[in-house]
C-alpha cells in the first residue's frame, strides 16, 4: 500500500470517526461527509498516474473526470429516489393520509396495543422508509399511552419493528435501496427469502417486551382528528392510495420498463402532485397547490441527502484505489469465506456506526459473481440487507429510526442498552438462524 493510499485511508477514517462521534463534536455529519469526500478525491489527484498506470499520462485527468461522473451518476440515482420518496410521504401525511393509523391502533389492552404497534410499524416501514414510519408511529403513540415509562417500551419496539420491516423490502431502508438499485438483490428475492427472518427478528423482541405489559389503560383513549386541509375524506383516501400504492408500484415499474428506480418515483410524484393540484382547485384556499407542495419540499431533510452524497463519493475513492478489494480479501481469508459470520459482524458494526457507509463499502469490497454466495440474490447480499438493517436496532444510535425516536421521546443511550439491546440481539440472531434454515433446507 503506497503512502498516498495510506493518507486517503487515514482521511476517511478520521472523517468516519467524526461522523460516529457527532453527538460529542456537535458538528453535523453531513458537513464532515462532504469534507471527507473532497479531501479524499483531492489526495488522489496528488499523483493520479500512480493509481491508473494503464492510462496514458496525458489522458489520466480526463479519465478521472469520467470516473467521478460515473460514481456521481450512481449516487444521484439513490439520492433522487430518496428525495422523491420523502416528498411523497410528506404530501400524504400533510393531507391526513395516515389518520387511519390512529383509528386502527385504538384499544384499551396494553398487550393488544403493543402487537398492533409492532405489526403496523413492521409493514408500514416496508412501504415507507423506517425514519418516516417511526415519526408517524411515535406521534400516534403519544395519543394512546400517557405513562412515559410504558411509552418508552412501545417506542423501543417501534425502533426494532421499523428496522426489521425495512430489511425485507427493496424500498424499506436506505441500505436495501442501495443494494436494490445496484442490482445485487431483487424484489422477488428479498420478499421470499428475507421476509420470514425479518418477521422473526420483530416477533421475538415483541413477545419478550409483552411480558412486562399487563392489564388495560385506565380509560378509553380518544384520538382527536388531525387538522388537515379542506380536502374531503374521499380525496384524502385517494391521496393516500396514490402515494402508498405508487411506492409499492415502483419495483413493478422497474421490472416492466427496465428504467432506473428513481424514474418510477418521479412518475408517482408527478401523478400525486397533479392530483393534489386538481383537488385544490375546488377549495376555497387562496394559495395554490403548487405552492403547498413546494412548501412541503422545503421540509425534506437536505442535510441527510448531502450526507449520503458525501459518504457514497468518499467510499468511491476507496474503491478506486483498491482498498475495498483488499479488505474484502482479508475478511474472506480471516473467516475462510464464512459469509454468515462476515455479515453478522457487519450487522453488529452497523449499530455502532452508520450502516450507509458500511453497506457502500461492502458493495465496493465484493464483486458480483455469476454464481455462488456473491451472485445476485446470493447469501452474502441478502444477509447484508438483513444484517445492516436489523443490526441497527442493537443500539439506539444504530439507525435513523433509533436516532429520531431518541430525540422525540428523550430516551437515553444507557436505558436502551440496559433494557432493550439484549432483546434486539435475540431477535437479530434468531433471524439469521431462520435464514440459515431457509437456505439449507428450503432454497438450497
């Protein structure tokens, strides 16, 4: 490994540590990710010819420009998909599309509520992203559970259920979106082979948590209707089904047209936007729906988008200089190609540091093969989708869902680690075991 390569790795590791220690440094991780990206690419440009000896000296600059454009194109597909999906969810939510969630969950039984919350979160996060699902469920939970101590247990289950539900869907989590867009997992593959392990990783923690919940709430919890725009109930239902149904349709659209997934998201967004404008035309509000949707777009967390851009482009540098390939070979040699162990360790690591760069790194470390564990829908890629998603539940800072619930309910790192980590870990290992049974006896 050359001195320049070592400098690039050091810059990446330092940036990574700053991102992991965001709560201590109080510097937004998006800013660090962007700096890390630019520093790594700048270091590569110190002596570009050493990394591309096969390229003529007078053409190496042009070659690197093409390389950057290639990686940027891959990253842009993921970013536009996320931005479109987040906007669709905001439109549905702002127009009262999720009111049915409140009505569905209403019950006096503590255990019934727990199971309803678990399954509702699980399936919603497979359609929406786990971050948005967690926010919606916490807001609903506040209307149902008055005791903060009990609500914290429900909130912890929401984190576990959201991460488990996102793992078996190609659009349920950022990491599965990345793997799906890359083409290493397919919609049919993850739905048929990851669904049951993901379900088990949610059911077992839910069963354990239910043991601490007994009896009924003091009185019937009335759910106030949310203030929404002047749309009728029928119009709100149409917005809901167009938005959520459109998200479900995206994988089908990709299969039919072979266009990138973000094109399907843009199609759904365009249809939903047009529909809301038509509905708004007959209301008495002075502003236009175009302005309303534009306002909704300002709520999209652009710092998150910038973070993903910085991370994906920084990881691309490590891929270009050969570091990821070397790491992949080292892991294979150390664990003798045991992909269950490798992905299991990656899942545990994803609870400590962000799973986005971990998965991005693995995508660069391991080349897709025609057959075997590294083939499309192979054991490695499917387990990576499961472990990176579900493993984020082991610590409260291990996933976007955990971080947002931590902020909303003021749950401490120590409380979660003491009360919930072992429960989440039991579900995590159980899911891996179920996947091994599937692969050994059912899909061998």
